[in-house]
């Protein structure tokens, strides 16, 4: 069964728009967990424009489900995650001014860098995942870095799904197969939603985890957070029928 990790960055974005502590990011994390989410994801950026480093410290003691921290492995990010020790760190090659994650790692060009980072994270007992596209060679070479998993960057799937679902999912099916051939687990995330999630999870197998934030939090504005988490979980369950 594919696990649902809820990315709560957007909760922090709303809070930061007014200052103060409304909505409460820690409460949102606890509520997501209570409503059935099988993981909580945060992506602190250097400018702390949504999730702040202090949020990460506050959330960790309250999370009994999986805690996944995404980010570019800068010195400050690595210091944070080695202190907090989440269950998983997902390495994302974001530029500091990136609006959102929009590309995966080149695991050939950055092999030595990623290998060193991953080694240090594993020494701290942290599972690692590399954010990556569907290039088969780059996925196979990801195994050389020592990572445990890859997270497939799914925006291209979400865009193409509207036109041709079968064509859209095929590169991800092949990417997951390539990852499994070299012993890597597979996560996925970016622009997955209630319209396209079940189809993706039905064909991309085995799929360990999906991380969903923007669409899920947006849906929750209309339908309620507890209800929406159950709806996403239902999509994942139905994909395995």
C-alpha cells in the first residue's frame, strides 16, 4: 500500500502572510496525522518563506508517523536535519529563489556531492531519497550515490495526464522499473491530485510513498482537511484493487 505524506508548506505560507501563529503549523501537522496521513512532509527553504527551521524542531517531537524533510542540502539544511533526525530526508536541487521544485538531480554530474551528503545522513541514521526525473540512466546512476530511494518528479505526468493518461504515465512506469532493478525504493510527488493520483498509483508499482501538498491543502479549503485526507487515502486504496 502506497503511503500518503501530507506536505504542510502551504499552511505555513498562509500563516506567514499575516505573521503570528494562525493557522498553527504544529496543530496542522498533528491534525493531519490524526486524520490518517501516514507521513508529514516539510520543505524549509533558506529564506523561510513558508516552513521555518523552528517549525521543524517543533513538529518532530509530536510526530509518531513518518517525518520527511525535503530540501537543498546546504550546510544549514544538513545541520538542521542531522539535529532533528527525521525518518527521511529528500534531497532537492532547488535554487534559493525557486518558487517551487521544478527539476530533479543530475546524478552523474553531482555524483560525488550526493554520495558525500548521503553518507553523512546515513551515519545519522536517516533514510535518504533523491528528487529525480524519469531519465533511466540518471535513475540507475542514483544507486551509485548510496541513496535508499528516488522521488519521481511528477509535474510532467500531471500536465500530460489531461491530454493522454496512458502516454503520461508510461515514462514513470519505466522509471520505477529501472529504480527497482537497481535496488531503489520509489516515492513520487509534485502536482499529484484527486484527478490523477489513482491512475498514477495503479500503474507505477511498487510505489512506496507519495508526497502531496498544494492540491491537498487547496482541496481542504473547500472540503475540510479530515475529509480530504480520507479522499486521497481512498484513491490510493482503490489503485490497488
